[in-house]
C-alpha cells in the first residue's frame, strides 16, 4: 500500500496525519504539528516582494540577458542520429540483399525485387528477403542450399521440376540431371543448372494458335550465311550458292518436319551473305523485323549455319557423333547477349530455351551436342525471345552428316514447341 497524507484543519491549528502501513498490516498514526502562517505574515511577505531594490532588479535582468537564446540537447541529437543511421543501415541491407538475389536480372526486374522486399518489410507481411526468394521461380533459388529436394515443400518441388502427373509430358524430368557446359566469351556467369530449371517464357503451339489462329506461323527459319556449304557439296572456300548443297537445304529438311508435325513455319531461303558478307547480319535483321511486323505470332526464330573449325595444324575438323553406327554432324547453339551493346537484356530466355532442347537431346544422344557458345554479340537474337543460332556441323562435315544431325534437332524442337 502506498503512503498517504491527509490534512486536518481547525480554527486555531492545523496538523498533518501521516498514515503508514506497518509490515504486520496494522496502521499507525503520527500527528505532526503544522507550521501556521498568519494573514499578517502573508501581507508582509507580499510587501517584501514589492519592495525589491533596484540593484536586485538589475541583477535579475542581467541573468535573463545572459541566458542563451536556445538550449542544445546533445543527448537527443545523439539519439536521433543513431536512429537515422540505423534506418539507413537497415534499408541498405535490404537493398543489397535484394540485389544479391537478382543477379543476372534486368534493371526493371531488380527494381521490382527491391520494391517487393521493402514492402514486405515495411508493411509487416512476415516475408523476409529470403522468404520472398524461396517463393520465386527455381531460377532464383540458391543451388548451394544444403536442403535436398526431399526437404522442400510441395510448392517448391512443383516449381522446380515437373509433378508426377506431368512426367510423361515435355520436358522429361530426367533433363534436370543433365550437366550443361558453356563456352563463355562474356563476363556473365550464368548458373546453367538454374537456367535449365527456369520456367519457359515462350508460349507453346496450342497457346499461340489460340491467340493468333490456327493458320498463324509460329517459326521462322533463315540463313544469315546461306552460302555456307559442306566438304562434299561446296565450291572452293566451302561455300556455294546452290541451295540444294548448302545450309538452305538443311533448313528445308527442318521446315518439312515442323510442318508435318502441325507447326506452321516460314522458311526464308535468302542467302544474306551472297552479295556482301559484311552486311549479312544487317540484311537478315531487316528480314526478321519485316516478318515480325506482318506475323507477330512468330515466336521461334532459328538462324541455321555451319561452323568452321581448324586444328592447330591448320586442318579443318568435322565434329561428329555416332548415331546407330552412322556419323552425324554435331550441333551447337550460339547464344548472343547484350554485352556487345545491343540492349538485348532478355538473352537468358534464349539461353533457357537452348538449354532445355540441348538437355533433352543429350538424354537420347549424349555426344551429339557441343557446348553452348555464349557470346557478346547479339546475332539478331534481340528481336524476339525464342531466337537461336544453330551451327550444324562444320565445313569439313558432309551434307549427309549435317542432315542427320538436323533431323534429330528438328524432332526435339517439335517437342519443345508442342510442349
């Protein structure tokens, strides 16, 4: 119980009764005489105040004048400074954390990721940066995480690999065990395991037909270096303008298989290097842009080439694989990026497409695919996500070897487009 004070007054005296609580619960009262001030004394005191000397007034005035105009509270300043510093450090850590989770993303994607993290923290959604990351696509997941797939939640398993009901569909789940290698000529360091697991961004045939109509073309095949030929079919310099003996013939074979599978395909047989080799990519870009303007449904663009590989001794080399005892020309994807200044910021979508096709081919033909070649130049792949440059054999390969490799590619491209 708290101490309590009560005033008791009478006509001639006043007293203060102090009530205290004893430890044993009994109460004790002490009566203390109170000092009595008479009315005369009160008046005298008032007169005394009124009779202040001029010296006293001057002293008080000096004290007032000497007081500072304002008072600096250094403790409060230090406290506010610490609060501001803590806020800056916290926001900086949030932004750095979000940026670390968005490696290889475009500027807009990075800004979006940072905004999500800040909103989640400020509005108390309970989602930390790491929690936001775990709900993103499998391409955003840290593959160094010690958790096994068996420890992941059902939703994470669904986002990283096909469900049990989808295992008979494309792509087969086994492709996620394929190790993909790249020949990297850029400063970028894409994680190929994450790239392979990333969800597809190019629509499947049924989705495209639903949007654009059943007669809409979905694929454009072209040949920037159309005069490229093979060892047994080309003229001097391994080039020929005879389209039955160069890469245009390979394009015809692929187009035929795509159309037979119900995939509407445009095959441009123009040899863009025939008149001026140095303007080949520029002229091809004009054709691509014109086609996309007329047919916005085109979602897959394949530029078909053949490589030229020289050994240390100056001999041309034919990369081959044995398919049922028959030699087939090896294949290679060339994926352009924005490192050369093209503004091709979505190149990872093309790399993802190439990775999925490559892994699927490798399941059945382990030696047919060469390492993916990642380059600084864009190779006209910036005009549409779903663009690939395909090298079919080399100048030392035969036309038949190239055709067999191209047939296998066409079969797996069909699987990718049909989904």
